[in-house]
């Protein structure tokens, strides 16, 4: 726990606290104390959840024998956690103050009081408090707590004198305003006395400023904090690989050396990969590359490249450059660190050199078919104008259904000039929500997932920024940050590999989907179709809420997929903001707009609808007996096929995936294109709107080489295959 000497601002805070005890009523002081206790409880809980994540990152930065540096790094990690906790709690409680300020007006206040005091009669003293008064009490309580928390848990650099002075001034003004409101309530018979309009609007603006400020200034403060606490590692122990991202070479430097030259020295290039920090390298076909100087120049965007950092990204490179492999390998060669040893997943020289005969042949044939249909495999791989129009239509329907889910009406009214500054008052009027709106929000939330899925595979557009925004189309189905690690990288690279595919582990507590999952008595229930459907209703709750919490807590997904970009502030903030936003909008907001029983029904309807849509069109594509063969069956298949197809990644993608209703446009729309799952897994960088063009040639090539291409005539057929497999795994006495 950090220590520091007493600061004059601390004494000023103490003086304000004494003044508060004299100016406020006892029940108001009790209420503020309760708010501080809740803050303390939440901060304690978050300190239990967050530190392991940063500790895992910290352990990778320094050598194990550098004890002094390790201790400094641990302190820096703890400091980072405490700063983040203060920001999250501030956003929550200032938002709560805004809600009190809004709902404490006129008719809205009366309706809110009836519901609140009916549920919590012991806090009826709050009936005497106006909305402004409650907002002030909550804000003051947090300002007191925030200062104490900063003294106890944060180093002085994280709590500058300027910020502390600003909070102290705000606290003094709020205390004066609250004491004034208290005196007015005591001397005025009317309980509906409204303060001056400029005061109410000023409080609105101040609260909005406090909510927005941490998120707006965090990247700058985090960078400044990192510079102040940078650990000086001895030269003998520094890692040769540069930290990243690294700015591209300047024009001056390009005259002396190639623009794409790796930052590692020529002498270092002869060293083995064990000499470097592999978490800062990209591994492709057993060879390590330092692409740090190429990140910002990558045509597909930096996020596509960073997804493979510190990993075996062979499948990512091969499947996202199916029509430009030669050029891609030529660029890679300029960044090669060392040939090194072939990774454990690569078993043949052919695989180590990146040669997959079956996939190379497929790429040639698919490129020819696309060109014959007027589609350039590289330039036109993104969404067509028709597909883009479809995205916009679904997005519009999503917004409309979201409106009916919460029944929110927003009116922005220009208002006043306060203290010489022009301001804007935001009035948000809540009406009663609609269960039908919640249902439609689930439907269109699934359909807009087509945009999120395409963008998550960098195929919504050739413009990287459009894909970076578009992937948030997955917002109502899963956490977009987790999605790219779980799905784009792990699932597509290691489809149905029990040790590397996280999609086989989502339901371990309810459903057994793989023979290697240890049997549990609860799995006997999966013989019932109703039980399976009920389990599927929880899918989106898990992907949007439960799974992200686990990834934040552990720093990885089931110990299979590491959260490699958690130290990147924007990505890390995106993870937290999605988690918080989804919880508030989907699970909390309905309780603010309708009776609790209708709100519970609305939340249940939405989660059930989106969960079933997601499960019915994703689980069926890989979970059946033909797609999850055992090692004995796999060996028999390989023994009887062309030797050139041994250890082929493309063959694995075909045989672990399934198609259904391939000629139906309706099923293509309803399933978000997942009815062509085989083609999607072979060419994930190709937008779904092009997959129907290549399906015939893929099927023909598979038939030619004896590769098992599974296509079902109807959705019910493929769903039945999934249920039959689950039924077989339900009983541990059956031979699976």
C-alpha cells in the first residue's frame, strides 16, 4: 500500500467534511455514508477481479531473475488497476446522479417515487429530497470516497494537485447548493419547489462532464503515467525486439535502408527465436517475423495484423491472402527474423514451407470462377452495393426496434447562457417500453450480426476503418473484442480442435459437445430437445456478459486463447464499455420504463430470441458426429486419400464444417450466410454475398479428391444431426 505525507488539500477536504456534518441533516449524512460503503465494496470486488489480468502481462515483460524490476512492475500494474477502478466507479455513480436529476422532476418523480417506495419503504425519507438534492448527495459522497481512495491506493502522480483542487472546489460548491436546498425545503410548505433553472442545467452539464472526462482523457493520462513509471532495465537484460507499435520509417531513413527493413540488427537475425521475446513476433509456417514496422502500413489494417501478434498465425496469413500469397510471402521475407524450429502443429516439410496442395488448387479454381462472374478476387472481395444497402436497412430496423425496446424520446433543446458560457440542455423523456420491441431487437440484433461477422473477418469492405467500426455490429450477440480473438483467430484457425478451439468449451456446464469433455450427470438431460433449446437461450447472455468477465478476470479464454491486446487502452476500454453498455441497455433500462414484471419479461424475451437465433445457426454448423471424428476415423481417412492432402488445413476446414440449403436465398438471409459455412471457412476474407458463386467449384473439387463435403437439404436435417450427436454423448456408457 503506497504511503505519502499529508497534503494541504487533504486538510481542506477534512474541513469541508466538518462543514458537511454541520450543514446537512443526519439522514443525508447517513445516505452519503451508505454510498461510500457501496463504493468501497465495489472497489474491493474489482481489485479481486482485475489484478490477475495485469499481473500476467507484467510477468512477460521482465526476466524472472530481475527481482527488483519485477517488484517495480508489480507496483505499476497495481497502480494501473487502481486508476482504472476509480474511473469506472466515477462513471457509474455520476451516471446514477444524472438519473436522479432526471427522474426527480414533476410527474416523472411522482411515478418513480411510487415504484421506489413501494419496493423499499425504509428509504421513504428520500421522498423529501428533490432530484437535484439526491444527485448532489451521491456526487458529494463519491468525491469524498474518491479522495480517500486516491490517498490509500494511488501514488501521487496519479492524483495530481490540479485534479484534487478541481474536485475540492466542486465539492464545496455542491455542499453549498445542497445546504441551500435543505434550507428551502425546511422553510417552504410546497414540496415541489423547483430551484433556478440555470442551477439545474449547470448541474446537468457538470455531471455529464464528470462522466465523459475519464474516457476522453484516459489515453493521454495512461501514456503520461507509463512514462513516469517506466522501469529502467539493464542493457544486458533488454529484449532486442522493439516495443510496438512502431512508427513507419521516415523519408530520411529510407534513403539509407529499405523502408521495410526489420529493426533487428543483422547479427540478431542469425540468432534462434529462443533469443527473442516471441510475444512480440509473428509465427507463420514455423518462421518468425518482426512486423512491428509494417503494422501501420498493412493494406488490411493494423487490427488484422495485430490479431496474430505473439501467436502461430499461419492460418490467418494463408486464409486471408488466398489470391495474393506470392506477394504476401515476398513482403514477409523482408521481415524474417529466423527460420527457427518448426512449430509443434507443423509436421511435414511441405506444411512448414506453407504449401497446401489442396488449398492452392482451390484458390486457383475459385479465383477463376469469381473472375468469370465479374468479381475481382482482391478488389471486389468486400460487400457489393446491394449487400451494403442490406446492412443499412437492417441497421435502421435495429434502431427502430431499440426505440420500442426502451421507448426513449430525446429532445435536444438549446437553453441558456450560464456564467458567460453557452450551454445545451439534454432532455430525455422515458415512456413505457414494449415487449414486442425487445423481441424485434433480438431479431434485428441477430441480422445486423451479418455486418459484424463480415467486418470481423475484414470482408465488409477493403477499408480497414469500416471493418473496425462494422465489427461492432456483433454488439447484441457477443463482445466484439472477445469475438475477434475467439472466432476470427482461434475458431477459424483450429476448427473443432479440442485443445485450441474455444467454441467447444462454451457449454461445458450444461451440454457435452465433445467426447473429450468429462462426463457429468447433468449431461444426461441433453437427450431432451427441450433441455437443449433452454440451454441455447443462454448463449447470448454468456457471450455478451459471462464470457467477457471470465476473459477480463483470467486474461485468456478457457486458458486456450490469450487476450493479447489487453494492454492497448482503446481495445481494453472497448471491452469494458461494451460489457457495461450491454448490461445497462438490455438488462437495466427496461426496469426504468415499465413495471418490474413486464421489464423482466422484456429482458427474457430479448435474451431468449437472440440466444436461439445465434445457437440455431452457429452450433449446427460444426457440432455433429461427422464433423467431430475421433483419431482412429481420422487416420483411416488419411490412409485412403491422396498423399498430397496429408495435414492439409483446407481439408480440415471442409470436413469439420457443414452446409445446408445452399441454393436458398431466404435461408442465406435468415442464417446470416452461415448456410455456406464450408466456403466461409475456406475463404473467410471473402464477403458472404460472394460465397454462392464458389460453392459449386468447392464441392466439385472435394468430390474429385475424396474430401467429405457435407451438405444438408434442409435446416431441420442439420439440426437433427446435432441433436443425435448430443444424445449419443449424453450417456457415458455409450461408445462415442
